[in-house]
C-alpha cells in the first residue's frame, strides 16, 4: 500500500514538487498493482518501506509531463508572467522546455551534433579528430586495461578522440507546468549541456533573478539535474532541434515532393546564390594593397560595407551547401 500523504510530503521536502492529488492517485494505484503482481508471483511479501515508495513514485514523476503531475510553484510579478522569486529550499521543481547554446551558431551546433551522432552510431570519424593509428585500429574493439569503466574502448577513453559538442554558454527555458522562465548559465555548470534531454526535471535554487526581466542567472550549485524525460520528447534530440531551427527538415520534406525538372531548377538557383555568398566572403577577407588601383580600392570598400551582411548570412550560406546535398 502506498502512503500517499507520506510520499507527497517527502517529495515536496526533497525536490520542491507539489504533487497533484489526481496524478498521485493514478501513479500510486499503478505501482500498487505492479507490486501486487510481484508479491503474488513470489507467494507473498513484506510491506514496502516509505523510502522505496518515494523512489518508485519519483521514477514516475521525472518521466511525467510536469503540468499533469505538479502544481505550479513559480512566484511571478503581479500583472506579468515574469519570475519574481524562486521558492525557498529545496527550490523550484521545473521541467526543461528548451536548451540553446548562445555562444555558437545554430549551423555549427547542427553540424557538430550530426558528426557526433554519425561517429557514435556508425563509426564515421569527424574531420577534426586525429586519424587512428595502426595500434588503435587493431585494438579499437578491445577493452582498454586503463579504462575506468568496464566495457569502455580505447576510443571512448581518449578525450582527444571523442566527437564533441561546442560549449560556450547555455540558455534554458524552464516551466513549472503553467509559467515559463528563462535561465542563463553565467558560469560553467558541469551537469548541464546542449544535449540535455527536453523534458528533463531540474531543481533550481539560489539563482539570482535579473530585475525587470524575470531571467534567472545560473551558477554552480544553483541548479540540480534530477533527470528523466516524457516519452513525447524522445525525438527532440540536439540534432533534430537544430535542424528544425535551421529549417532543414522542412526543406527535406519539400524537396522529396519535387519532380526532376523542378529539383534541377532549385539546384541551379542554390548554386548561384551560394556562389554569390562565397564571392562576398572572399572579397571581404581581402584588403587593398598600397599599389591597388582605384577600381580595386572601390571594390574592397564595397566589400567592407557588405562584410556585416556577409557575417550575418554565413549560416545561410552553409545551409545552402547542405541544400545542394539534399537535392542531389
């Protein structure tokens, strides 16, 4: 039998989550049915300790949609949806709605996620990784004698041989099920990464809120990653999220419906536009020499004036390169 009141009070004290009675009842009933089946199969059994009950309910909680399982706990400014303060200890139990690396371009993040995924799932090495030596290739399937974890291969235990995701500063959007709050990582937090699963549960405490913005500044020790993720977010990997932001998924779907003649027209148009971007980028990188002609100086001046546009369009030029691959 699940002690509803005891479990609810313990989870609130430990995580700051205020469970909805209806969700807790459904969760407890499900666990009781599971336990009853196991006890009958084993020919009886002892009562389940409260700590075990809390663990079983918490396992369901982290994989739930927070709006279904918890009451909202964020305190907001009157007449606005801006966060005013965080709940006292243990803090605010929140769900991750988005994670964005603000210090790296979206295309660079997508490219890194794609290469990491290809490396881990298909063994395709990214171009920036050092080439495998004969010794590595002969022992790549063997377990390293110095590996800290049983089953790790040489490639997995060599830090400079792993496909990595760029890391600068993260921006998170968190929700208590009713209200949302933005959070900025103002100093490195080891447990956070751009690959943090959407739907993960975190406990935020002690984070400073920037007055008038509702933005929470996260420092080491101000956020604790509890884990979990609802199944409906399983497809929202870092690669998929970046592809959606760049519009790559929409392009791929649209290209699949084109006939060959329309596809050829798109290829020619993309090539022409890409060539224009590349020419602007090359011109912007060249400075006029002391013996430059007036015409060359004018060209350089024009390129300099367009350099800001070139920089802001750099991602688009790279995406066009990917378009050509998708079209072919």
